[in-house]
């Protein structure tokens, strides 16, 4: 039985913008009726009591886009949102994710939801977010004056198709099914009471379905599209639709080449076995995993004393670049370097090479350290380059200042071109012989970092150790601390050589 | 170790966290190495943002990745949407449902979001939008730095609309200004844009995050009294109407159409005028200006050459000013942290003493237009010179120093 919709209308909005005889009036009534009966059952409240009425209204979010249909939410005393053209499903997605307890319904026209909003339509269906979309599909843009839409029949006349529509329409049912909708129904708003009752029943069923549901209502626009296609009277257009629709069972019995001429009415697809987005196992599992991950990353408060600096002084800066190939961990080396400097009260800035170049195999990080504040983050010259590969050495040695130093991994870099700035250290051999990492080159970044820090005393060893402990996982910490030790010893040996 | 409630930090100074440490308001913090993008996520989480909707785009993607890592485990909502428009649409929907939300993008993605920035402005929905600027127009240089969205940030969506735009220049500031952006967005019920850039977003620096209890948190004002009297766009003393969340029992209608105080569409010219003027006027009170406007002044007191720079370029400008001072030139730096609306009073005061004003920016002259407009109010008008670079490299301290010395 249809519920009286008067108490659900906003008094100021009783006069609608719709033309007399338009199906949108019917649609508004049956949506309201269906929403109220569904939500009153869900909340177990009586819509005839004042309290029950309030609770029902408070628990419904009714959303739309742009067009004649989209004016519907404004009339109704729910939580209502009249969004931008095509975007209703995106807004509704945000509402549903933030407030899952709300019943979320949408009213849309065919242009709004299948043309400009088509992308949101297929993706909301794919995700199976628990909301009900009711489309008033009159196969045209009504508000702007009878232009053709993605559901307009071929050959009919519109203001933007004066010589006939020449692009094929969507099969809306197949589109929804293809996108993964778990509930697809089709109804029609004609002269028949039976069709109207069926449409309401379809909306009730859709609202009862947990997941994304589409109710595609075949409707009319007698003043716009109808006026250009010999159906200018509401009654005549509605009668015309009656010839175009058919009960689902009868439609199924048609030979395939006949089926395209008619719109089947009823629940075309319903899959209750697939949980809705917010109840789905992958979503719930991800939340559980996320909770564990977040609980494990609580940062501790430390006592902090800021070191005051003269804002107008120029402080010397040292820029160090760690360069190598992708898997050598040069980015982490740079970050560890910066953290160690930070711990010892210095300022620093870290930049990395970024972009397509990074995927070519080469990578570098660059750290600039100073006792004073660092403003411009880019160094004009490098003081130190750590080159783990020949390619890195060849590519960046030109950026090192004349007084700078280049630490090269002489295990991999064989050609120094007689460069006097080079400090050759067999980093790769030392790693293999003295650190013996489980995987080749693991720890090479820590060894190179320790060698650099030891040679140039950029931060005290204690800070470097603390930084290494922070940046390297527990599993490899022992090996990395071994690499640190080997690196510092090598620094001592190199000092002796220099 | 977490300690009890710490004294609140005043957000209106340049680095409120450093200032609080300096003055002993706080003595502890979390020491981290953060990129600008990471820092934005940390700021958002610490100020209570619990919703993120986004779409991957270089060089802003780390913000989405950070949101994905943290939010779901904190009772929040995260979704990578089908496109940039859906991201801001879902964000507005979630904000209307009561969450503090943010979305981040860059260049082409920010262009796509423009229509709904206007929707959020006219429906007065709190929302923080981050633009990690890259070099444009169009696809331009996805990994290259640019500052060419200055005017888009102010005027990008159609129609007269208010907006707040904040331009941080370091990871520490990205963190602190994200907190301020959310607080402004909630207090003034409007979208706030954080205008970062590829360099600030990608570079890492040491950052100090204060104890959570010391962070000032502003939540949107909620309606009180009878739901029947609730006017989501009503007149209030400060021009900011209260905002209920969907499901809170204060039902209302929100539409991008011109609407009256009750939220329902209107064609009454007086009401249209009242509402459009109100959403602008709410930023014009003395209290609002004190909250919103924020400018760093560095040795401007006696400066007759003033460099006006924001974001990454302001860091080169500071070096240039220091070098100029060492050479005996009275140079100063004026750095708008809130880029829009303009801090007109401060800018005019500093420009009023200047003979020469230099505006370096990574575009062909956008913020320079605003500075030139303001300089035009002065008599005599100081000379305004732009340093404009669009070759994807940064403007260096030497580039600015050269112009200071001319």
C-alpha cells in the first residue's frame, strides 16, 4: 500500500518544476513511499508517530545530479544533496563510506548518469556499494530542451539531432551487468496502475538488496522529446511506452531478434551472494591489517632542544651524493645520513633523482648538511660523491667541486681517468669478504655510508649507529651493523693512506 | 613516551612548533625525516582528518599512498576513486556526512576538480585540497617543478567564490600548515587549498612533530536547538552558519543552485545577493583576517629592495637576501604563507618603504600581477620586477642576488 507522502515533503517545495503529466511526479511518490516503508521496517519504527517519522527522515540520504529528475531530493524532507551534473554517485559514495548506517538513494536522468556520469556509474556498480540508484530514463535531455542522450533511439528527432539520432544507444541493463551490478531491475511509468505498482515494488526490492542496485524506469518527456516525435501529449506518450514494454517472462520467450524491440520489466538480475563493499571480506581484512600496521608505528616523544642560529649568517654546507644502481639502497643511505646529522643537531635536506631516469637503473640521493639553516635545497657543487658503479661515476663526477672528493667502489669502478679527487675503496670486495650478506650487495649502502661518515666526520658515530638502527629492519640489523663497523674501519685505513 | 596534555600551540606564527619549543611551551616532539608530501599526510592525521579520496598523479601520489597506509587503521575512510572528479565529489559527500576530509592532486588533476571546488565553495563544505604543483600547462613536466597555478588556485572555478590558498615551503611547514588549513576549513566552512610544489613535496628534511595534545584542533560549529529552526545558510554574527552532518538529526538540503538560508533553491535576487556576499564577507572580519592571513617578514624593517616570494622559490630568495645583506645591501624578504586572500595590509606596509620589489616565481608572471596591483596603490609606486623561469629548473639564489644588485 502506498504511503501518504505529504508528511515527507518540504512545504516550501510542494510546487515542482515538472510539466503536468510528467512521470517524475509518479516517480517521486513511489520513491518516497518505498523509502519510508523500507526504512521504517529496518528501524522498526511506525511512520505514523511523530518520533518514528523523524527517525525515518533522519536515516535517509537522498542524492541527485543535474536535470529535471535531479530536482527531486529538494522536495523531500530527508538529508538531501543536489550535486553537480553526473556526479551524484561520487558524492553518495563519500556519504555511504562515512555514514554506513544511512540508507542512501539516488534519482538521476539518463543523460546525467549514463553520459556525463557514466564513469561513476560503472565504478560504483563494480564496487557494489550499498545504495539504490533510480533512473528516470526518458531517453533525452529534458531540462535543456530535448537533445539526444546515450539512450535515445536511432532515427528519432531531437534538437541536437534535427535529422535523426545517428549514434546507437546504450543497452542500460547490459551496461550495469557488465559493470558488476548485483541488482538490476527495469520498470515503466505509463498509464497503467499495474506498471506503477510494479515500479514501486522494484524500488522496494532494490532498497532491500544489500549492495549496489539499479532501477531503470522507462519514462516520458512529452513536452520535449515527445513533441518532436509525435507524442506531444502525456497520455499518448505513456500509451506509446505500453507498446514498448513487456513482462520479463514474456520477453524471455521472444526469439533473440525480437527481444531488442522491447524493454523487459521486472528484476532482471539479483545476486545476494556477493557482500556489499563495506561488508566484503577483502575490505574488512584490509581494515584489520591496517589497524595492526598503525598500532605498530607509534612514534615516541623525545626531549628536543633547538640549536639557535644566526639568521643572517652564511653557514658552510656539505653536499654528499650517494649514487649507484637501483637495488643498492642509495636512497636509504642518504636518508640515514640526514637522520644521523639531524640527531647531532645539524640541519639537512635530502633530494633524490626522480622521474623516468630513476627507472633506467641509475639512482641517487643527495644530502646537504650544515650547522645553520639550509634554505635553497639544491647544491651548486658537490663536496662528496659516493659512486658505487662506473655509470654513476661517469655521470656525476663533473658535478664535484675541484676541492671535493669522490669515493669510488673500486670493485665496480675500474676507470678513474686519473682523477686526483678519487678515493678508491674496494667496497664490493669488503662487503663480500667481511660482511658476507645473505643477498649480494645487501648492506653496501650502510658500508658506503659508514665509510663516508668516518672519512668526513659529518656526524658522530653514535648518531650514525642510532640512525642505522632506525632505518634498517630488525631482521638484517646485525648484518648492517657489521657493515657499519667494516665501513668505519675502512675509513681509518683510508685516512692512513691519505 | 606520551605525556599528558601539553599546552596549546599558537598557529599564527611562522613555525608554531619551533616557537613552542623555543619558548618552552613544549619540550618534546617526534623527530622524523619527512618529505613535504609525507608531512601533509601527518598533519592531516594529527588534526583529525579521517577521510581521503584521490587518484594517482605525479608528483602528489605519496599523499594518497600515505593516506592509504594510515586512515583505514584509524577508523577512517580511504578510497582511490575512478577519476579526479569522483575524488573531490566523494570528499565533499563524506565531509557533509561529518568527516574531515582531504584530496590531493597536481596539474591536470586539479584542473579536473575545478567545478566541484566551486560546489564546495557555494555549499560551504569544509575540505582541504592539496595541489602539488608541477610544470604546465597540460601534461607539461610531470616530475618537474612549477608555480604556475597561482591564479588558478584563486580563480580556477567559475563564478565569484571565496577561497583560502596556503603555500608552504618545507616539510615542517607542510605539516604545520596542513593543520592550519583544516582548522581554517572547519572554522570558516569552506574549501582550503594547499599550494605545494614538486620540489617541496619530494624533498625530505628533518621535521619535528609536536605532542598530539598540544595541537589546536578546530571542529566545525554544529547547530543547537530545534532541528526545525536549523538554517544551514543562516545569518550568524561571524557570517559562518553551523553545519550538521547527514544523519545528525538536522536535516537540510544542499544544492549548487543559488539557495536561501534554508538551503532550498531561490530566485529571489535579494537572497542570491545576500548569500553570495555573505560567503565572501565571512573572511573579511578582523578576527577572520587575523586567523587566515599569514606572512613571513625577513629583515623587511629597513629594506629598500624587497623580494616577494612563496613556496620553493622563497628558499632561494632567503639565501639571496642574506648574501645581499652581507654585501651591505638593505634587502628583505616578504613571504606570503597564505597566498590568497592577499595580506594586503602587510604587503603594502613593506612595499611602502621599498624602492624596488622583485617577484621571482616559476611561471611567466602570475603572483607578480597581484604585487603590481598592490604596488599601484602606493605613491610613488615602487619598481616591480619579475624573475620568471619556466625551463623546469629552480630559480637560484644567484639569479635573485643579481637582480637585487642591479
